[in-house]
C-alpha cells in the first residue's frame, strides 16, 4: 500500500504545520527572542538525548580538532 517514505512525508508535513501554529500561539505574549531561546533549549535537550542514548560513540571520544570545527560550523 503506502511505502514507508510516504508515511514519513505525511507525518513531517503534519508536524511542520503543527509547529507553525504552536509557535504563533506561543509567541503571542512573549518576546520573540525569549521564545526562540526556550524552543532552542527544548531542541537541545531532545538532540542530546538522542545522541547520548543512540550513538555508540561518546562525546569524549571526539577529537578536539573535530569539536573545534563543529563548534565553528554551529556559530
């Protein structure tokens, strides 16, 4: 019937729309910079959770040069 990619595409579109609506409502009475900071913290916690629980590699095992370039690319 549906391939896996179609299910993920529909879910992606659904959550993208939901994110836009929730962001509009969430920023209504809050400074936009503060709202962005709050969302960023949530994403940060979620991303680190995935990285720490699913990755076979420890962040301590990443070479300092690699850390440098990753941090610079994030800036």
